C-alpha cells in the first residue's frame, strides 16, 4: 500500500519521493525480518493443514470454461450486468456437465475453479490480444457526463458520471460552531473541512440493510478529502462539508467523488485555487508482459494486479493511493503509469471545466453569509457579558450566530453567521459599539436606559456597552426610600457624568444635579 498527499507536484518529483521513501522502508522491512527470525528460533511455526483440492475437477472446469470466458472477454461489453450474465451462463453450463454424484462429492470446487479460469481468461486476452473487458483502448477514458446545480436548495451540488459510476455530491457551508471536534490519540482540535463518502448497497445492485459506516467508506472519503483540501482558499471563513452519495458503481467511485466534489465547490462559489480531477489506474502483468489500464472497471480492479488512484490539478498531483497484488513494481512501470494517468487526468479535467469553467463569483441566495473582524483582546469579556448574557441576547435579537476566539496575536476574532443582510449589519454595529466604544466625557449630560435596579441605586447605560451607577442619594433632591418606587428597568433618564469610582472604575452618575434644587424652608422661631 502506498498513500500520500502533495502540493501539486509533478510526476517526476513523485517518483523521486517514492525512491527516497523506499530506502527507509527497506530498513524497516529488514528490521521486521530480523525480528521474525529471532522469534522463529524460539517458537517454531505450527503445521498448517491446507484446504483440499481436486485436480480432476479443476482440469475439467478449465477445459470447459477457458475458451468460452475468453470469448466473453473479447466481446468488449460496456454493460457490466450483461457481462456478468454471460459469465454466469458459462458457469451454469460447466455445472451441468457434472453428474449428480460428482456434484455431491466435489461440487464445492467448481465455483472457485471457475473464478480462476475467468481471471486467467480475461488477463490472457488483455496481454495477448490487447483488448479490455469493455472494448476500450488501454489509455481510453469512459464517457463522462456532469451537471452542476442539480439540487437547487443546497449550497452547492453536482452529478458526475463516468461510465457506470455516478456520484451525487452536495456542499454545505457553515460557521465556526459547525467545525468537527477531533479527539484523537495524536491530535486534539477542530476540523473545518469535512468530506463524507456514502456507498449504499443499491449502487452495485445489492439489497441489504444499511449498517454503520464501513472502513472502505472512511478510507475513500479520506482520500478524496486529501485530494481537495490543498486547493481550498487560504482565507476561507466557512466550515465546508462535502457529501458524496454513490448512486451506481463500476470502479473509481472515489475518483468520481473528487471530480463531483470539485464541481460542487465551484457551484457553491468557493473560490478554490484550481479544479481537481482523479483517475484510477490498473495493471495486468504476467510472464514478462504487462498492460497499464486507465480508468479501470470494478472487474479490472478485481482481476488485475494494481489499483493506483491519482488526483491533481493541471499543475500537478495532490494525492495518490496505490495497492498492488504483485511482489513489487519496477520504477519504469510506475513512471509509465503516472504519465498515462496524467493524460487521463487532464482529459477528465477538461470535461469538468466544460461543465463549469471556474467558481461562481457569488454564493447561492440560501447560503449563510459570514463576516469576521478583529477586536481588542480586553474587550472580549465585554462582548460576551456576565454568563454570556450580552452575546446570547445579541444572537437572539439579531437572529445570528456569533463566535469569538482569542488569537495568538493578542487580539480577539469575531465571526458572525447570518442568512439576512440587515441582521448581519445590526450585529456588527452592536459588537463594534462595545469593542470600540465612544469616549465617555466626564461632566457631560447623557440620556440612557435603566439596565437594572438595586437597593442602593440603578445602573444606566451611558453608551452601548458602557454603564454607570446613579446612587440612590443622587437620584433626587428629595429623600428616596426605595429605588423601585421611583424607577424601573427600561425607564429612560437624563443624567450627568460626575466622576469615576476609584475602586470599581465604574462611572458615577447623577440625576438630581439636572433637577431644580428646591428652596430650603426657613424655620419659624418659637416664642
């Protein structure tokens, strides 16, 4: 198995990377061989009883089926179902050639032997007659059809069909709160680019229950994610989720996901650096002969010796994954496979750009908008408020989602997510008023709303985000017994800023200084 992600490097550079890695891998392999030999000395291998064979049945199956399987392989049938049907008919004819007694005794060997015959026949036709199962040339790509904006209510969508493989892919854009939390053994944090690959049973004509996500789905999704993540814009503010649903599959469904994912991103207005395409390469090698296959079918993957997936832009490769069934692969063959893959990738890339040449300039109307800006670090607490009261109230009143995080630069980063432009502007206005408050002038007169009433006075808003205290003794020239008797929350009062408390640093306010001072009554002298 070979797997990796790249920053748009060339095929020649990738081969050099393989050579460098191969040196280290050989050292690791030798260490494991030495360890195995050391353990084997103290722990001899146990005897293994191999499964039984029947050479007579094997010879008969080969005799009856080989030429017929070659004939099917020569037909060049693009329809997988028809091809499978013909092979099953041959298998049924082979079984019919055996007596009931032979089937009872050795019938279990027929299916595995027939699979061997089918594999040998298909490979022989490829290597000796240079014909593929579906009639294509070795470097030929299956017919491609693609369409964007397929689902009108999502943030971006695309259908990509190559032969009998089809992916319906959707794009969803979210905010900071939508990032995925990662709690792994080696990494803890968040991920803002997600790609989920779904492979339902009906995509291969099967009817079985849907269980949990399979390892195959996780692996294919991870490959497609690595293929696309390096072309995302550096200043992307969104959490991006791509979901690929495979509607039909006959090979290269992960590469269809890459192509459909590229189109969905561009359809959604994500300004990717360059479109990405992907191709799966195959290999058939035997007795000194080999054939490199572009855009392999499911059967070519199953019957062949290599599955080499390569993704990239017009500039270079972004990801690759290879598994082989042979003991090794010469660098000359690998180089040829990469060059053939490049030609295939560029052909597919042309089909993608024919569908949508570049990312849309604007987002879809239903896509939430994001605005982000920095605020002074010391103002984060004021924006959040005690127990989150201010920010929660702001979100409720403006119908927005607001997140704040501290940056390594010593500033705070505010991100606002909204589906409505007016709500977005109102949230920005309120936050800026708190983060960048106007200066309160001592001695100036203001009009503000009562925020809360206490026994000792009331707190009044001087400016948005800035409160002050009108002490009970500063409310009126007359003595006030209870504050709740003279004012309540929400009342609008005129007041004057008379100073700042040296301990609490809160502004001291007075209402009574703006009121006429009552004349002092003179006491009548007693007789």
